[in-house]
């Protein structure tokens, strides 16, 4: 049964290929690898006409030559020696031109070259053209079209501008002496600036035929073009025989395109269980819209009823011209959890997350914003699914009052009562969320769907004032309100404490649970300056900035909403412990001032006319420290918080080395951990990282123009990183965590066509180089050679590729990778 099915499918594939090569379809090779750009439509130049087809213009002929012979009776003339003839938009240059006015026949010999305004030029050995039938012939002709060279033993120009070539070839290699590769065809038809059709076609590399195709249709113009994709055929032990990239590419305009392709894979057991059909639509309009949607169907033995799908999308849109309202989203959806395990590429198989989101963002005025989001997280391995549908957030903030002027239009005085009201600021945040969670239960056949719905709103009011214009005072009051659609079943019973029930049931007058909390704070801070001006050489001064800050926070105890079951994503806090906390923080900054440029005045007595130069000074932060601690008077024990400190030292003008420490007044691993003692170090760490990059040119020793040596570019990069942290895990025991590595990358061009790059990373913890990577690139005229060697690391191996630069599908690949 499997054998007969395989034979029938192979016959179907062969018939499809035969129809593909025989049908004169457009060629869509490599048209699915580009960035859509909005292009201006070219304006057709109505002043340019095709001299072969235009019948409205004048028939004036201009000609010149060294020798001219005119036969009045036969109405013919010969132009000899550097002859040139101009007719409408065409120019013909040749050694000899003969023209029969009576029969309207034109002939040229001696390397004639025909140049036209709208069509590519033609050159050959002999030319003949009938102006009545508008058919011309050139023998041993050559023409160029968008980096493609076409040669033919006999070339005929038809009235509709098409070119017929007998026994010709075409190639993108522009070597005039010897082409490195070319396609040879006995019969070819060329539509200038459109397509070339040839059959049969033989691919020759270095004059050696390597492949034969019954027919080929290739584009002659750059840009996107609808047509058939280039199929690929191959096979290995894992996939069996396969035929991939069978399909069609459609590009109706500059704003969107579509691709439909299929991969037929035989598989290990010849069941064709890994065949796929892929469709993709892309769209883009500059400054407005950009996105794509793709669909892949995994055909299990070509049974559509038993097939899975994988949908991916990406969307970015400006809903308004000012960009204040946008719609963005990206993600994927799958038919079942195991659908990606049937893929052939490792990247798809390893991606076991099917996540998606779609977000609307809007800004209203200068201080209001609205965000509406729908999202899904799907773990394909565990079957765990989370959804937020919807998640709505609204924020607004700013001054509570804004008095630009009084009722009479006069500006308000700075010391008036209204100016003090303008220092009141508010902040208002709201969030509503409907959240569901569902996990796969393989043990018990029960419904694991959990639903959460809730709302959180926070309103804060603060005042930005000062005391004696020296101390900044900021009182703040914060109120928060919460609502949830779930309740605890029995909060007093610890065994059932974490069991919830849905309390949102309007039909039975149940509207969920409500809770609130509030807190108040007062912060006072200032800055004290100390300056020392020693004037020692170029060292001119030191400035010390002391930044003390004191805060007090009060929060009452709230424990009334016992049945309130918080929403897991809204940060709801229905229970609040009493808090009377005093916080202290201190900052120190030491800056130095130095003389960068010494000024001078011109000596007018000696005729010095130079301009005067003033002294130029520079500043640099030398040292900075930050410390903070707090004390809660309402706590039963452990009233002091940890003492957090940071120390920064300016090593380089643009780099500061920072050390972070944490001390505790309670010795956790002592006999009495609640007793206040001398501060004990519990954590400290620092990180030192720096990147350096150098680039330039060097002399390759090859002479170039004007008796100068050719210079080539080189680059070198060094990235050093050292990270250290130590945490107390016992009375006299610390656990250290060290990360220490150096990365080096370099590239240069030893010759005109060679480019070499190298990268490595040394791990000091392991005491060895963990990665090496060598890359060699060689330009072989119209070919490109790439070789990569990775001697060590998780993907050690090598890869070799040689391909045609303008036609990357014509390539030879080889390589070996140690995935272990």
C-alpha cells in the first residue's frame, strides 16, 4: 500500500515539474527575501519613443562618415570609415553602413553598435534591418541588460521589441575575455527589461556542462515580480527524497505581496508525513502600516482532516498621523501541542512557546495614556495556557491646578496663594484585568481552568515645596482601591485557606469583594556644598556635594477584608501592617576642576595678530557614595532595615567603577538574631566591564594609482568583563559567584579579494578558550567563497560554500558540525 501510494505521488510530482518547465510562466526566484519599501511610481517619459514602432515622428535621417557614395538611380548610399547614422532615438555606429532608400533596407558591417534610448544596445559583426517590416538581424551579437550579458550567433529584432536569439548564452559574469559560467540555449526570446525565455538550457561552469533544464524563464529587471518559485530537489536518510519550495509568488503592487509554497517530503517510511504547505502575506506602507501573516499546514500523509497548523503574525500600525495612537502585536497560534515536533528544522522544534499579544496604545493630551492589551502564553510541552483578555490600563498625572494668569489676564505673582496651589501634583493609575489559567491534568480528569477578574486604582497627591528656599519638602498621600471577583471559601480555616470561589454573580446580588488601603509620607532633602580651591598647577579646585534626605511614612493597620482573594497580576494588598517608618539616606559626590587649556593674549608690541585664547576648564566626578537605612517604630521586631551602600570611583572619563554592599544590624547566624549589634556585612559585589574598538587602514604592498600603495581596512575589538558577588550563608561563611571572561574579535583584508575575520572568548573560570571562530571570504569575480571553521565550542565544525553572487541558488555547500 505504501509503495503504490509512493509511486502515484512521484508520478504526480513529475507531471507537475513537466508542466512547470514547459509553461511560459514568469520567474520568481529569490523574490521572497526582500524588504518591502514604498516606492514612487515612475513617470513615463512620453518624449521617448521606440524608433522601430513609432510612426508619428519625422523620418529625418542624419548621417556622417569619412567617405560617402550615393547612387541616384538605385537610391542607395554607402557610408564608409567611421560611419554613423541617426534615426529618431536610435544611433548606429559601424565601419560601413549601406542604406537602400527604395526598399527601406539598412545594412551595416565592421563591428556595428546599435544604441537606443529605451532599449539596451546591441553589437555584433553584421547587421541588417528592414524598416518596412521593422525586423532586424545581427550576427554574432552581444547585448547587456542589468548586469546580464547575452550573446548569440544570430539575433533577430521583432517589431514588438522582442529579441530572438539562435544558439546563444547569457550570464551575469562580466568578464569580457572568458565568462566563468553561463547558460547556453539553442533558442531564446528576450523581452527587453522584462524576461528571457530559453529552451533547452545547459548550465556551463568554466565551459563544462553541469546541468540541463528543459526550459527556463528568468527576469531581466530588478525588483519584485510575480511568478513561480524555484523548486529544490534532494534527499537524505532522515527526510528521504524531498521536493521543496514548490509554489507561486504574487506581487500586485508596492504595498503587499503573497507567497504560497509547498514541501513534499518522503520521510523515513515513505509515508509523506512531514509534507507542508506554507502561505504568507506581507504588507507595508511607510509611516502607517507594517506586518505579515503566515500559515503553515503540516500534512500527515496528505490527509487534511488529520493535519495541524501553525499561524504566525506581526502587525505595527499608526492609527493617527501624529503617532499617538498605535496598534501593535505579534505571536503565533497552533492547532495542538505536538504540531511543531513534526517540523524539519531544529529552530522550530525547539520553540515550544506559542505566545501572542495585541496592544492598543493611545496618548491623549500631554498627561493621559490608555493601553488595551490581549495576550496569550501557551507552553506546548506542559500544556499550560495563560490568557489576559482584556488588560486595560489608564494613567494620568500632572499639576492639580494650573493658573497661567488671573481673571484679568495678568500673570499671577510668584508669592501669591495661587502659585502655591500650582505646586500640588496628582497621579492616577487604573488597571482592569481578566485572567485565565489552565494546565493539563494527566492524572485526574478534572477541569483545571482558573478565572480571575479584578480592578486596581491608585491615586496619589503630593506637594513640591521648600523651607527657607534650602530644604525641599514633599508631602505625599496615597489611596488605593481594589476589587476582585473571587473570595476565600473560609479564611479562618488554614486547611482551606487557599481555596477560592467565584463571588461575582449579579443574579444573586453578589458583586465580588472590595478592599482599600492608604499611606502618607513626608520627605525632606537638601544639598550642601563645600569648595576647596588650592590652585596647584592645573588642579584648580574640589567640590563636595552632601545630599542628606529624611523621610517619614505612616500606614495604618488594615485587616477587615478577610474574604478578599487578590488578583494574581494586579498587586492588590488588602491586608496592611501598621507602619511608622523613618528613612535616612546620604549621598556624597566629589568633583574636581582642572585647567584644560591655558589661555594667552597676543603680544601687540611684536606684531602678533593672533586672537586671544581664554582659559578652558574641565570637570570630572572623582568619587560618589550612596547610603540608606530605615527604622519602623510599629514593627514588633527587626525594626531596622538593611544598610544599603554603593561606592563609585571614576577610573576613566566615561567609566565609573561601582561597588555595592549590604550590611545588617541583626546577626542572622548568631545565638540571638533579633538583637541589634554592630553592622555585619551580608553581601558585597562589583562588576568591571569595558569594551575597546580600534580600526584603521594598512599598506597591503600593492601599488595603485598615482604611484601610491593600496590601503585596506582593519578592525580590532576587545571586550573584558569581570563580575564578583559574595553573599553570607553562615556565621563565618560566604558564597562567592565569579564570572570572568575576555572576548576578542578582529578582521582585515590581506588582499583585494580576501577578507579574514577571527573571534574568540577566554573563560578565566575554566582556564581555557571556550570558543574560536575563523571566517574566510574570497571574491572570485562573479563567484563568492565562504569558509568558516569553529575548532572548539558547542557547535564545533566547519562549513564551506561557493556560489554565484548574483544567483545565490547556484551554489555548492559542504560542512560538518559536532552537535554533541
